[in-house]
C-alpha cells in the first residue's frame, strides 16, 4: 500500500468494508412484462364481475410506493354470489366429474403457470416486494408443483383412507395472507379441487394481483365456471366468507389473532376448520455443527422473503461455546447481503411488504433496544424510496424480551444461548407457537432426539425453509391445527366415513 493511502487509511474510523465500497454489481433488472391490468373485478362463476358496492382499493408496489392497479372491494353480497356459484358448480359439474377428469384440469393449470412463470414472478415481486430470484425460483415453481402433485392424487382419493369412503365437503371458503400470495393460493386451491370441492378464496388486501392473474389461468384452462371463485377485499370480506352458511369447510392462513377470532365466530357451527397461524421458530446450532453451512441456514431462515415467513427461524439458539464465533461469521455474511430493488436479479432482500408492516417491525426493534438487547444492523445502502429495512440481529436476548416472544415477521433475528441439549429444548419450546424448528449438528442421534422433543410441526435438520408438496406442513399450539401438503393435507378436504 503506498505511504499516502496508508496514512489516510489510518485516519479512517474503523468500519467493516461493506459491499459496494470496492465494487458494485451492474443493475440486472428483470424486464418481463407482468401484464397487470389497470383494474381487477371479482372472479365469480367463471367471469370477471364488478363488485356489488362498486368500490375498489389500490394495490401498491412497496418498493416504489406507487399504485399498480385498483382491486375490487368485495362485499357480503358478492361473497354470497360466489358461494352460490361454487355450490352450483359442485352440484352440476365438479362433484360429478371423475377424479381422472378433475386431474386433467389441475395438470393444465400447473402447465399454464409454468408457461406464464416469468410474468407471474414479476407481478408477485412488484405487488409484494420480494426479490425476483425468490418469486422466480420459489413462489411460482412451488405453486405449479402443488397443482402437479394434487393432479396426481385426484383419481386416487380412495387410497387416502383404505377401507373407508371419502367425499368432498362441497363449497370451501379459504382466506390467505400476503407473504406468499400465489403459493398460499396454490396450497389452498389445489388440494380442495383434487378432492372434488369448489372454492371461494379471498386473497390478502395488499396482495391480490397474482390471484386475479390466476383467475385468467382458470379461464385459459377452461375450468368449468364456478369451480374457483375469487373475492378480493379486506377483513370484512373474509369474515363474510368464513361465516357464509354454504362454506361447510373453512381453511385459513394468517395471524393467530385473526385465526382465534374466526374460530370463536364458528364455534356454534358444524363447519370443519383448519388454521395455519403464526410462528416463532427456534433454530438450534450445536457446537459440532458445520458453522459456515449453519450461517447460510441462519441467513436463509430469517432473511428469506424479508423474514415475512410464518416458519422463519426468528429465534437463534446457539450453544454458548460457539456463540461469539457464530455471531462474528453472521455479521460478516450480513455485510454482503444486497438489499434493494426487488426486480434486480442480484437482490437478496427486497422491500417490506407494506408501510403498516414496516412500522410494526420498527416498533418491535425499538422494544428490543429498550429492553436491553444488543443490536447489530448491516451497513448496506437502502434505496431512497420504498419500505426497506436493514437486516438486523439482536444478541444478549433473554426469554422475557418481546423480541424473543412475539412474531416480528421481518428481517430481525433474536439470538439466545444454551449450554445443554435439555436447556435448548426447554428454551425452544418456551413459546406459544409451534410451527417449525431447525437443528444443526454433526450427530444424527442428536437430530433424532431433538426432533422428538421439539414441539413443532416441521423440524429441519442441517437445512432450513425446505418445502415439498408431498410433505405436510402445519402447527402445534397457537400455530394452528390441520396440515397442508401431502396426503394429510388432502384429507383435510374430505369427509371420511
Ligand atoms: P392476517 O392479518 O391474519 O390476515 C390473513 C387474512 O385474513 C387476510 O386475507 C386478511 O384480510 C383476512 N382477515 C382479516 N380479518 C379477518 C376476519 N375477521 N375474518 C376473516 N378474514 C380476515 O395475517 P397477515 O398479516 O395477512 O399475514 C401474516 C400472518 O400470517 C403471520 O402471523 C404469519 O405467521 C401467518 N402465516 C402463517 C402461515 C402458516 O402456514 N402457518 C403461512 C403464512 C403466514 P386483509 O388482507 O384485509 O387483512
Ligand atoms: Mg402490494
């Protein structure tokens, strides 16, 4: 190093180099046209129809804060029309159709999603803020995979309950959240249709675009009218749907608070209900774990989809002997995460889904500081506009801190330590939730022991956030009940006699 730069280097305050100090990627925007219409009506009985009340609401791109389109606000009368259309379709067509024929429609939908994958991925990224590489490589392919998987089951339903008879419910009411809009739709609609039900689904208010594009796919696939109905709107629209007398089965994914409210409102009915709710997963790192791999798993566990993941590894439990080393490696890794334009193919972390969610994350982060945890945020540059949040980790967290107990649903990790496997299990299970967990160790026996003792619906070993349509997903405790995916998930859409 020349003498001059040596002395100027000495004058610089000690700061870790951040990505972009030395060199920068060229922009690599995904340019496919998402083909978003300027406004979307409701999709009822195979057609796009205006809402009864004539009202609409805007859908916002969280990375630019600009409006993308207007979306119809469905009222109780629209929910009623949709449920009646679903019932007619079930009685006249879908309920009578052979499983083999139903399967052909599901295959067709899956293939159309593949054909239009790029367009769907861009739309999902623009509406929700997630990085294009995730929408492209995860959300859209997983949505198609769920239709392929369930298409294969449609003519084999009797094998789900040998020696017994299975029958669809008829009309299913489904309400989904905003974090994986298209994928959550696929998790709901594919098994329901394969089982012979017709559906009315309400997407989340802030992420309706890919659902309405899915309506176009239903038309393209020539799915009989009324088999799939989509009613956009807010919480009231969702409440009208779950309470509608024709929805004999209700499937909800969302927050524990709303799930609880729905369950109370249906307590006096005979509806079959499944709830997929929130989580506060423990990701356990033992001292014999492969540390670099574990750090990748930690990053994936908490920063995937900006941490808007119900099964996010949001509580990191590290064995005390390696805690410092893990934190140091994690900070180094965080320094090279790229936060920014979600449409850029090199972006790792996109925009927080909405202003409201940004504020919620900010408030919980402030509570972490106020309660005495030590905060570290990566020093990346954030775009001037849009709802962006720095990847954040808290060390020195104790079980009583809000950031150790409450679901943050953002790129914020709370780190706790443990000494023995027993203490790890006790801390991991000390939560109202029980959706998922991770275990990192070199010992197979420890993995088996931990996965038996952790009260979580899914336990990943030496990996995190892995999904497959054949693998059931769901919670214990306040994370809900019922499963999605695999034969168990399909059975939730069938009466067994
Ligand atoms: P949310 O506020 O509970 O909303 C979920 C859905 O319910 C939205 O479509 C919402 O409409 C609707 N809704 C609101 N009030 C309702 C009511 N009274 N009756 C019927 N429907 C109602 O949850 P979110 O903020 O969208 O999503 C985040 C939550 O979902 C997190 O807690 C996360 O853990 C959970 N989640 C769980 C899973 C899982 O599989 N376990 C998967 C993904 C997400 P609006 O859009 O108008 O609010
Ligand atoms: Mg949006």
